């Protein structure tokens, strides 16, 4: 385990740390499969939830210290943008792709690059995730990265619709953009492949 792993183990509960380890492993697999920078994907995965258990008051003061407003929306989604904002100063990571991947990991974003896409998908399908429909997302992740991104965005939108939750524009725009980029034959093969998967 590298220094980011040590930091995650120090800062997070056992349950959350286990999730982060699952995301790192899954991000590594996806990076290899889709030819994305493995080290960047792993670093983004180690750090993506590093402030997930910080109280809202701490996130608020970290942003105030940076002279930036808190993001809009649910406090549970703040940890991504706040970690991204503090990445260089508090964690010594100066890479823009890693910063954006962490900023975008909770809501998604239509402009996500491959590193961000890998983190977004890995966060949803790591082995500790057990929600209904996760097997379908794993099928998509073995077929095509953009397909997996679209399916994860859709699962998140569906989850919020079922609970009458509010859906961030970033997730809706991601849904629209991602499906536009997916070949019809890939979409059809996916529908075929998940026919028997709950
Ligand atoms: Fe997160
Ligand atoms: Fe996560």
C-alpha cells in the first residue's frame, strides 16, 4: 500500500477503507482494460473519499479557507469538490486529471475524461457494492467504458427518481452526452447480455 493508502487507512472507518480498497482494485482493472493511466486512476481512487467522513462544518471551513464557495446540493456530495480544491495544498497532488476525477466522482460530469470515467465506474461497481442492478453495471464495465459510465449515471438517476430526490444537472448532462457517444451495436449487445441478469 502506498502513502495514499496509509492516509486513507488513518482517516477513514474500516468500512469506508474497505470500500476505498475495492475502488482502487477495480480502478486498476479498468485502467488496464481500457488503456488509461493506471497510476493516476489508483491515486484518484485512494483519495476520492478521503474527506467522506469529515463533518460538514470541516468541509465548510476548508472551502472558506480556500476562498471558494461550497458546491450546491446535498452535503453528502461535497467531499468530492472539497477534496479536489484541497488536493495540491493538503495532499501534494498537482495533477489536473486526478483533481477533476475526484471533483466529479459523486455527480458525474458530461466532460469527464478517461481517468474520471474509470473512477466514476469503479466507485459504483467495486466488489463491496451489493445494490440491486450492480451486476448489470459490472457487465457493462467489461464491455465498454463509456457504456459503463452511461449505465452508472442511469442507475444513479433511477435511484433518485425512486426516492423523489433531486437530480443534479451534471448527472443528467452526463446521461445525455454518454449515450450519444455509444455505438448502437454496443447498446444492443448490452441489452442482450443483461437479459438474464437481475
Ligand atoms: Fe465519494
Ligand atoms: Fe467512494
